[in-house]
């Protein structure tokens, strides 16, 4: 799961600090989740999945690397277009 969080965060171009701000947690909490040291509550997992644009199943480990790469490319496309489709 930590690898999926990190992969998605990097695909979005976000720092751990920015993701932490979006979740209302400390940056070290994000770091600990990505390293697999901290397992958040179900409520926090649902919030995290929503913030980074993955389903809960994808976040927990059901996503293929291709799915995460595709999501990252889409995020990059929209960022370079100023968020416009």
C-alpha cells in the first residue's frame, strides 16, 4: 500500500508535505504510511484514496502499475493545461 501512495503522490507531482496538508496530518505521518510503518484507520484510508484519486481497492494494493501510470499521465496532462480538459 505504501508503494501505491508514493507512486500516486509522485505521479501527481505532490510533496509529502502537500499531501499531508490535504489530509490534515503531519508530514511524518505520510512518510510513515509510504514506508509501511503506519497503518491508518479505515476512515483515513478512505480520505486518502479520495484525495489522491484512487479507489480504496487500488490504494490497498489492487492497482496494477499501468493503472497508476495512466492516472499520473492524466494528472500531468491536466496540470499542463491549467486544469482544463
